[in-house]
């Protein structure tokens, strides 16, 4: 039995008998949401369901006219591909509550299936409208097969079986270029091995070949729109409601005659089919498939998208997908990454620290600390400030250069500082009140130091670090995601 | 395919199996008590291997050890076990503790996040290159049994693994802490009502399980010469498979499962194909889940509502 926190009790201080406390106190909790984040969240909850859909469609429709750069368009296309993937995963994780860690393998399977059906590999040049249904059906079937062994045991096993499957898939595609079948001695090249398959046919719909990035962008936009619409309908349908019941309590659902196992497998197949379709789209746009497209970092990226937006929330996961795609793209360039890093910290502080006096004190304190340190250490040990900030340009660049210590050879110092930073952040979670605020200033400075001296040099590692940390922090602090609504938990 | 070759594969399988068994024990202990699949366990094993490596380098490196070999080995094992154990405790304290009563999926996703975080931390700190213990330099001896040459490191690894398993069995079966662990695994709430400090038991479980993983990491480094940031992932999967095959939650089951998976992998690498040995292990996992979901030595999980 969970204890009822003070702010969730009735007006008299006593829990009201006969009403669920959580439901009874909903107005009070809503009123208790103050400040910037609270107001935004209130607004968000009042947005009608069709608005995000309309926003995505409208923005997407004009997006190709806003830019003439193929690079920007490709990022937009990637964002939509990820949005589709996140929508599919949302069915499995968000609705049915199954941890499917082999999701990327279905994405890869769809891509490879399309590549095999529509390329010179086996000289099968199926038309797109014939290939896609085959790919979707095959992916769904594979999903069903993989879900089967987990039928008799708890959901945790599903996680590991699917994770193992994802691993096997990459090994298989990397090595399936010299399979010797039992009936002959001639090795078969199925997947092209590490070189993958290239020279895929473009999507060809209604007699028009999709060659430009913008064509694929529009195809993806249509699919995302259909996906969101379909999910709205699905989520309130009989099946959707049954999925949520299974997620909340499989045992109770079973007692209510819901066919739990069949629904789990169905969710699994739905997710796999979506991933397979998306894989085909991805492969056709890339004009090729390679095993390294489907390795595990992709898995954590998609999970971070779904968790960030809030599993179960349709606009949430789409926004999560777009945000994370753009953020990861920005992290590629050191100058942009720096602006993003400090902006994210500033935003986090502005939302997390109230009243404004404390925030101001903290910012002034941190700045002063950095400037004083820079002068002192620079006087004792000139090498510590010698390098100058990497690509120190613009306002942020010059400010950072005066503020953060930048020793000439940052490697080892950066590593030590990184470990210290992790310890400091962990320690910070144990502190409360003023002490936390006092300890926050040096931690922030340390974070900036580590960023400038270590992380900025290895963007690919930094991306994974951030995604991993994001999952842990979100799950601990706000498991329903940034945009998800609080679920009623009665214990 | 003569007898010597077969025997050689048996030795290979036993060595690999001991490593997997130690990893499986950590999985099994934690799962037994928290019903949590600790995906980060493989990464703890990887960090253990790195700690062993750096202790070895700190003692002068494999070709110029400043201390006797026995002392070096002891220090490597102790440091790795202590470091890995502490890491496990930290992970429990900061990542899992708040989620103890959350929906089942929340700690699983957290574990995934911790796993990737540790992996990329190792990549950042240690780089992507393979490192080798180069044990030839200081542990070059070998014994010949029935025409098979068995290196001293392999004997050492198997012996060390088995003694750790014996110690663990005694710890869980004979001590007060072990009794508290079994009680907590059986029913956490009831155990708390009987005055058992459940938090302490859980911390102890993570400490012990992670220390075993750390030891396994050093053993792997001693025999297979490749320590790198991604080594924990595959080993974690195999360790988990071993725990499931033996029956998750059961200590003798984890040992049996580990040895079976190790042997299966060695023999499939030798007689079928080394690229598809993972596939064979995966098929074993599927088969066990289809035909004996509780594992070879596991007890049926009867739920009362």
C-alpha cells in the first residue's frame, strides 16, 4: 500500500472515504502545477487530439519549400522515418507494454527483404506495390514467430530473446554471403555480407518513380499521417483498449476473458509490420542496405524517442522522434553542439529552479567561479588556458573561452574530470535544499569543462552517452515521458 | 575428428562455460530477489576485465611484473571484484532503487540505458582498441593430459571459478546473510516484516553478483586475450541464456547452464561454424523456453492471486 503524500490528501487532511484519492485530488494537483513547465503542461493537456496531427502535416507539407538543401531534406526524411519507427514501437511498448528489443531487426528485415525483392541481387524487380505487401506480411509473420516462445513465460524473457535476435540479425546479415546449403556445394550469397546490397529500385507508385529526396519525404509524410490516424483509431478501438488492459494487469485482463497471449502476439506483429514497411522506405531512399545500419545504437535511439515523448502518447512519440533526430544531427558539428549544450542546461535550470532569485544566484555564482578559476589557474599554470576553446567563434564561443579552463592536452584530465562529474551528479541526487544549489554551481562548471575538453571531440560517443543517460534519468524522474499524461495508479 | 581434438574442445568449453556460469550467477541472484533483468550486468563484467587489465599494467605489465605472479593474480582478481561490486551497488542505488515498485517495464528500460551509458563511458575513457593480458609472458606453463596440452591459465580459471561457486553456495546456504537473501527472494514484503533489512540484502546481492561478474571478466581476459568496450554485451546475453537454461533463480542451475552453453559454443565453433555459434546458443534458448520454460533445475512458478 502506497502512502498518500500530503499534497494528495483531501481538504481536511484526511483521505476521503469512498472515493479514490488519486481521482479525488486531481483538481488540487492540477492547481498545484505552477511555473513555466506547469503552465505549458496544462496547455498541452487541453490541446485537442487533431491539432498535433494537423501541425505535423502542415509543417511537413511546406517544409521542402523552405529549404533548397538536400542535406536538410534528408534530415527531415530521417526524422519522419524515425517517427514511423517510434509509432510502431509505441504499439508494442506503449500500448501492450511489451519490451521488444528486437525491433531494429524487423526494421532491418524489411530493408533487406525489399532489397532482395527489388534489385539486381537476384534479378527480382518486383513493382513497389507488389513488394511492399510481401515485406509487411513477412515482417509480421517473423514477429509472430519470435513472440511465440515467450508465450509461456513472463515478459522479461521476451526482452532478452528479442535482444538476442537483434544481435543475431546483424551477425547473420554480415555473414550470409557464403551460406553452403545442404543440397549443393555452391555457396549462396543472400545478403551481400559486410558490403550489403546496393542498387535498389526506387519506389515506384502509380507510374511515377521516386528519385528525389523530396519525393521520399512526401511518401514518409503520408505514411506518418496515416500512421498517426490509424493509431488514434486503434488506440480507442476494442483491440487498443484490450492492449492497455493487458499492459496494466495481464492477470486481471485474463480474468475479464481478454485473450492475453493472442493480443500480445498481435501487438508484436503490428510493431514488426510497421518496422518492416519503414525499413523498405529507408532502404529505397538510401538505394542500399548495409548490416551496420541496423546495429544496437539505433535501438537505444528509437527507445529514447518513445520514452522522451511518453510511451502511449501518439503526438508525444512523433515529437520525441523529431526532437531527437534533430538534436543528434546538431551534435555532429562542434560549434552547434556547444550552443545546444548550454541552451539545454539553461532551459533545464530555468524549468527546474524556482524562485528566480535562486536561479540568478546560481548563474552568477557559476559564472564567477569559472572566471576566478580561470584567472587563478591561468596565473599558476599557463598551459591550463593555453589551447583556447575549440572553434571558439561567436558570442558563446568567446564567453566559453574566458570561462572554461582549456588545457593544451586535455585527454587524461578530461577523462578524470568525466569520472568526477559522474560522481558529482550522482552525489547531487542525494542532496536536498540549499546544499543542492550550492553543490550545483561547481558541478555545472565541471560539466562545461568535461564538455569542452572531452565530449566535444567525440560526438559519436557523446550521442550514445546522452541517450543512455536520458533513458535512466527519464525513467527515474518522469516515467510517463515529457509529454505523456500521468497515469492513474491505484495500489 | 579424433579423440584429442574432442578433448581439446571439452577443455575450451569448460573454460568458457566457467566464465558464463559466473555471469549467470549474478543474473540469477538479482533476478531471484528483485525480479529484474539487469542488462547492465554484462557491462559490469566488461569493467571488471578492464580493472584487471589496468592492475596488471600498474604492476609493471605482463612482461616485467614487479611482484610474483601469484600476488599479481590475486591483486587483479581482488581489485576487479571489488571495483565491479562497487559499480553494481552504485547502479542499484542510483538507477534501480526508485523504480522498485514501478511498472515492470520501467527498470528494464533503465537497465538498457545504464548498459549503453557504461559501454560508451568505457569507449570514451579507454578507446576502441582491443587490449590483451598477454598471459604467455608470465603464465606460460602447461600440463599434458591424454595427449591434450592444457595451459596453466585454463586450469587456473576453471579452478578459480569452481571455488567461487563453492564459496557462493556456502554463503547462500549456510550464513545469516544467505538466509536473509533466500527469505527476501521468497517474499520481499514478508521478509521485511520479519525484521530483515531488505535494502541491505539487495545491496549485498548486487555486490556479490557484480563481484562474480568482475572475476569472470578477469578470467576471460586471462584466457581469451581480448578486452574491449563491447565485450560485455555478447557475454551478458550468453550469461542470461545460461541462467534461463539452468532455471533462473537457481544457483546450481546457473552453473549447469553456464557449462552447457560454454560446451555448446565450443563444439559448434569446432564442428559447425564459428560465425554461427551465437545462432546455436540462441536456438538453445528458444528450445528451452518452448519445452521447459522453468529451465533444467528451476522450480515451476505457481502464482496465487
